[in-house]
C-alpha cells in the first residue's frame, strides 16, 4: 500500500504548500484602504471543490458567493463589504482540519460556511471552537455534530457553541425516509447498504431503527467502499434475500452504480437514499435504469418555493460555471445568516465592526431569524435549524421529481 | 450453493478486467523494473478517449457499430499518453536512482487525473458511457450475464491469445523477451532496447484502453478517478500472478476477482465470522490471500526468477 500512503503524503504536501503560498500573498492587500472607508468582511467557505463531490462543493461556494454579492448590492450592512474566501477540503477530514487552521489564522475571516461532509466537519469543529469562529454548515446531517455523541440515549449536549447548520439532521431525515418507505410506499423487507462514512453509516442506522420500530423487517445489511465501482456482490445478495426495497446511506457516485447493479442482477426493487444521492449525477452516472428510485432531501424543492425564485434567478444571472446543486439554497441561507449576524453586531457597535467580531457574531447567530431561500431560518439551542420540512424525490423518466413534501413530526 | 455460479461469474468478469489492466504493470516491470503507477490513469484516459469518439459520432449510431471505433479511439488515447509518459517522464530518469521514476509515476498519476478533471468537458462528475440495451442474458435460471460483460468475456481471452502469440512468435516479441532477460546483452545483439521499452508501454496502454471500454460498458460510466482503485487492484493482481509474467497478470486478476466475490458472499455464512463478511471485508480477504500466496511463493503464482537482477 505504498502507493496510497505516498499519494496521500504528496497530496498533503502539495495542499500544504498551496495553502502557505496563499497565506503569504494575501496579507497586505486590503489594509491600505483607510479606516473610514468600507470594512471588508470575509466569509470563509470550505467544501470539496475538487474530487468526485466537487459538483456539490462548487454549488456551495457559488451560492455563498451570491449571498455576499446580493448583500453588497443591497448595501445590507452599511459600511461593510462582504467577500468570500474558498478552501478545498477534497472531502478529506485532514484537509478540512488544515483549512480550518488557515481560516482561524486569517484575521479577515469572521465566520465560515461549510463543509459538505459530516466527517470533515468533525475534524474542524474543535479548531473553530477554540477561536470563537462561527461555522454554519449547509449540508452536515450527522446528529453528533450538534447534539453530542450520546444523543441516542436522550442525553443531548451541544459540544461546540460555534457550530450551526441550515441542514436537518439525519435523525429527522432517516426516520422520515423509513416512514415514507413503510407507510407510503408499503415496503416491508428492506436491505440496508452504507458506505462506512460518518454520514452514510449514521443515516442508514437511524433508518433501520425506525423501519424496524414501524414493523418492517431488515432482511440484510452490507457495506461498500467509496470510489469502488463493482458492487455486483452486494447486488446479488439483495436479490437472494428477496428484499422488496433497498436503503442506501451514502453519496451519489456509489449510489448510482449500486442502483444500476441491483437492477442488472435481476432484483426489480427501488433504492432510497438521503440527500447524498439527490443529485442529477445519481441518474446520469449509471445508464437509464434508475426510474422508481427515491431520495429524501431537506426542505421543500428550491424551485417551488416562492422565496427561492429570486435566488434561482440571481444565480443564473451570475453565470456561474456549475449549478447550485443540492445544497445551493442552504448555502445561500447559511451565508445570509452570517451576514445577518454581522449586521446585528455592527448595529450594536455603532456602525463599526468590533474587535472581538468573531465571538460577537457567534453569539448573534443564535438569535438570527429571517425568511430565507429554504424557508424560515433560525437555530435552536443546539445550533440545528428549526426548519423540519423534508421532501421525497422520485426518479421519473430519468429526472428527479418531487413526490411528497411535508413537515416531519414524531 | 445455488448462487455459486453467479458469484463465480461476477468474480471472473471483475478479475478479467483487473487482468487486462495488470498486463500494463507487468510488461513495463518485466522490461524496465519500473512500477508505472500512472498506469491506472492511462486506463482512465482510454475510457475518455472511447467516450470522445462516441460523442463525436452522429447521435443514434448503434453501439455495436460504434464499438470498434471507440476501442480504436481509446487505444489511440491510451497509447499516446503511455508512450509520451515513457518518452518525457521516464526515459530522462532511466539509469537514475530507483525511487526517482517511482515518484515521477505518482506525480504523473495526479497530474493526469487533474488534467482530465480540469479540461475534459463535464468531467467533474462521472460521465455516462453508452451501454448495451436490454436485460441481462439468462444462461441458466441461476446465472445471468450482463450484456456489458459479454464484451469483456470475449475481449480478455482474445487479447491474451494475441499477446501470447506476439511475444513468443514475432521478432519484436522475442526481442522483448531478450530485453527483459538482459537489456545490455540484448543491446549488444543489435536490439534497439529503447524501441522495445516504448513498445511495452504501448502494449500496456492498448490493453488498458480495452479494459477501459469494458469498464465503461459494464458500469455505464467513466470518471477521472476510476484509475486509482482499478490501478491498485490491477497492480495487486500483477504481483499475485508474478510480476513480469503476462499470463500471471491475467491469472492473478481472475484469482483476485473471484476471491473478492466469494468473500462478499460466503465469509459471513461461516459460523462465528458474521462480522468479518460482506463488502467491508472483501479487500481484507483478498489481501490476506495475497500475503499467503507471497509467503508460500514469493515470486507470485506464475513468477520465475526473483533475485537474479537486483
């Protein structure tokens, strides 16, 4: 396995070198403006900008960028110009940690949006907490991040006061999916597959618990490895267990292939997954046989919300190279939440950014409340979104179509 | 045991794919003792080459008509990159310390991946690859073969046969064997060893391209990262079969593929081993097999001479 470790070392060194050079070249750029002119406030963005999840990452970056541009245009916070600075975590926790350290060291960054992956977030939270730098993730869904590792036993404690998110947790999403499968789709025998990552394993566990609680049967479980392409062994097991449905906790690259191979193995059953597979690439990645597959995602479909019309239009007008993808709306709202927090802090301080801006913004985020792209945006005592709307999407004729949208209740 | 035939066929097709890629590792290693870690990316580029041809053909062209052209397109792309890599990345380092070309290979691998990511249109996500229409073919009630796999099951033995004949019968093939045995003496005998080395890279590239087309037909997609794991597994197959031996590469691939398929399916049925079965542990079992084979036969399944040229 020399190849892999050498590869990782090389990547790490390259990434490190790039980060360092970025630090060196930037420091002196904005200080010559003078004090009375506009203050520049930088919002850090961390997402996988390269690699197989880059489609989602680019959407996050662009949407936050759009939020800052809109704020600047509307003069949302007088005297403050917003800017973003993006960091690529490649969906790798160690890269995320490096990025978090760079952000903390960068005095201009007052808060950040990201990352995409729950696993990456775990490695960043501690770094931000020590520096009082608020983190608003548009996509993390692992409950541990905001409610502590003991949440299943009901002992919820918020581990990091700097952590917020605009995405709903897997507890809600997994249970919602199980309820839909059992009650609406009338499935009774499910085969559960996950990708061994924080997000996928967590989500499928919650799903399986709720499905069993409702009276359904989990006829088999298996795990696949990210970045592999051959899941025919698992597909055969799905067939031989006689499952009438598959639940997959993971991301679209593997999800699309799994769905395809299950159908090729001769098992004519749908696959359901979480927001990780809700992406056009899930369908495109794998031939044509995805009709009937399901995905749950947080919030109502962005295109259908009246509040999102402006977002969709503005995004198109900016001419970004990549679409806003699954988390665009949440990323915009995450960015906007930070902008609102900055606004509150600046107003309290007589129109200027205070010296301890980071801590003040973190505090202000707890009280933020506004109508965003995805609905009402505010955070509860754990930093989780108070928005519990979810949607089930179904593949119809090769495209994701929303099947049901409702508010989750126990 | 009702599902055993299906499991074996799944393993066989996966293994044939590993084997085709492994040829490239083994040929290059046999001749220049270089582990060309960029070979996985050469495989990936073959896939994109074939896809480019398909997209360039008028839409609606039947896949069976397009396939030969796609294979040629893939081979051209792979061979071009493989020989260019040899000429510009490895040849200047020949004769230098062993580690230099190895690190170059790793660097090249990252560079090729990122180049496709950055410059091939829409390659940031998987690009879909044409697939044969229709359901899988039913051989018996408990044995289905997917249409994409048929190509692989025909192409892999044909390619092996052609390569075997080429190496043993043709002049160039014998020159290749001579260079592998002793490059200096081969040179004295009037063999242009530089050309032979280029040829080894080119053949490896061509096989990788055939594998990439098969991979595309099997999984319905190509993406810029697909060379990493495939390359790693193929390298394992080459070592398992005995690196330097072309038949060993194919045998190693098939053994590895079948071992993985069996591990997914049956380990968890062994009492007390439920936790160690399934997709999570298949690589562990495959590599356990590799270690056991290497303990018993350090030269690999079909490998010969190990220490005669250190």
